[in-house]
């Protein structure tokens, strides 16, 4: 354990471990996400009732464009327990997943605020339109009140329910976890898994700036974590997943962007990996023990 920590520090840059140490001394975990009600109310993204439903099916179209995924059935929500990592302020895919019959929705979201989710504004502007959208898409016997009750009854922050999650999901989260914290988070996910659990993680490797959705000047500069991006690339996310005890069946590059690296820190990557902007990682728990 201690040897592992020393190795981790040895392998990280001074910038990384100093900022990690500073955060720990201050008692902070990760980079901060403020989810206030006024902030959510002005964001078109959070209140869009079709966004997450469409995203789920779009990801699967992209993933299966070449060939069907052999374990796709294990991603059916009916009767299953689902864990979403970094679901955001309104439980991310949770309400959709519960509507589709999941037995339970668990989440790891350090900045979740129940008072925001259960405010009148969010019920009127998000949960009810989402209910209408879901009913139009899939039909339902549920009333809107029962839908809200279902979300309330069956969603929980992930605690210590080890071995309970059948499906693990995240969208645009793994790139935001500090490098030194990612192994712990993935090991927590691994411990949460049932024996035949599957996962899908969508990771955006871009610089998250501007509207061109590319890499900006990222590859002209040293590979140092910055403003809430860990700057890990596709092979490193795969390694982290494998180290935590998962098998990665597919890492499908969904979106690519132009990359012309000029800083030597990027020489260790293939051009294909540097151009991978959004990647969908899909796989299962590894039968072996958690590392
Ligand atoms: C870019 S947002 C993505 C939110 C949502 N999944 C979406 O697609 O809109 C990244 C999310 O990761 C969450 N996050 C940050 N650190 C985390 C951690 N250590 N564990 C779980 N989630 C974390 C943030 O609070 C934030 O909600």
C-alpha cells in the first residue's frame, strides 16, 4: 500500500504531486463543481429533456456501427442496479434509467444537492418535461407524480453496497478526475460491481475550450494536468481501467480532431491516440481480483 503510494508519487510530475498534496492538506477532493439552482436554470444543457435519452442511443449506434457488441444485453436496465459516476446535478441518466425499469440507481457525485433536484423549479422545468418525453418515447402507466416518487425512492448516493452494481456509466467524467485520484475512484467502481457487471465510460479528451471542440494549444505545451483536466490520453484510461480490475472490450473513437503536437511530452503517443477526441470505453469486470 505505502510502496504503491510512493511509486505513484515517483511516477508523477512535481506539478501533479504538489497540487495533489495541496488539495489533500486543504481537505479538498478533486476539482470543484458548483451546481447552484440559478446556474442550472440558465443552462440549456441541464434542462433539456431529450438530451440524455438521445445521447444514450447515439452512443450505442456509434459503438455498434461496425459490429454488434456481444454483451449489449447486459446493458438493458430492467431489474438491474446501475451506478453512474459524476452524474451531474440532476442525476444524469438516472431518471431515464429508472423509467426504463432499473431496480436501483446509485451515483457518485460529490457536488449533488438534493435541495436543487427537488426544488419546484426543477420539477416544473425538468422532471415533468422529461416524464412527458419519456412517455412519448416509450409509453407508461406511471403518473408524473409516481415518476418523481420512483426517482426519490430508488436513487441513492453510492455508499458501501459492494457487489451491487450491474451497470456502471459515466459521461465526460474520467478526464476530470485528478490523476492521483482516478485509480481510487475506479477501484471503488470495481468494488461496487456484481459478478457480471458491465461498464461504459465516455471520455472527452479535448481541451474543453471554445466552440471548435479540438485540442487547442494543448499539444504545443507540456503534458501537465490543468484547470480540471487530467490530460490522460486513451491508452492511459485503458490502463487505469485494467489496473482497477476491468476488461476493456472496445474503445471506440467517436470523434477525432486535428492534432499536430510540437512539445516532446507527447512523443510517447501514437498520432491516432492524440487525435482521439471523444472515446467510448466499453467492457466488463475482469473475473480476476481487483488490483
Ligand atoms: C463534465 S461534468 C459531467 C456531468 C454529466 N455526466 C454530464 O455529462 O453532463 C463532470 C462531473 O464529474 C463530477 N466529478 C468530479 N469529481 C468527481 C469524483 N471524484 N467522483 C465522481 N464524480 C466527480 C463533477 O461533479 C461533474 O458533475
